[in-house]
């Protein structure tokens, strides 16, 4: 895998964590695939429509991400893994998770097709 692609996918992952992107229906629509599914750290699962209905009105948590790794699963399909520390904006609860995203290239655009967060011990 080339270094440029790794950087692009990490940048996209970080971009989706920004409050202004999480609150933008147009950016979420562009970057999240129609067949997207997420398994959250809380044990819930949801698709793109739930993301579009929930995220724009949600107060975004502060997310600190680290230890990124990118691997190619197939042509135009990659997995990004990392650790995330989340602090909710409305309280002092901090959660730690291991994250995994699968990105697929559709024409010239990379879109998120799967995401999973699994709670873990503090790091």
C-alpha cells in the first residue's frame, strides 16, 4: 500500500470526527456510503439514515485518536484501525475504544461503508 493512500484514509477518518463535519448533512451524505452500517461501542447498530438523523443535531464529543493503521483488504477497499478517547461535551465521562473502519473507493471518492467501536481499558 502506498503512503499517500494511507495518509488520505487517516485524514478522512479524522475529518469525519470534526464537529463541523459531524453536523453537516451534505458532508455526511458525501462520505458515508448508502450501505453503511455501524456497530457502536454501546452495542447498538445503525445505518446511514440513522447517522443523518442523529449526528447533525448531536453535540459532538471531543475525540482524541491515535495509533492509526491502514491495510488494504482488496482493490479499492481498505481498513483503518485506531484507538479513540472520547469525552462527551455535556459531562466529564471519558470512554476509550478500539475503532475499525472500512472504506471503499466509489469512482474517485472514498466512502465509509462500515465502522465499529469496541470499548476497552484506558490507555
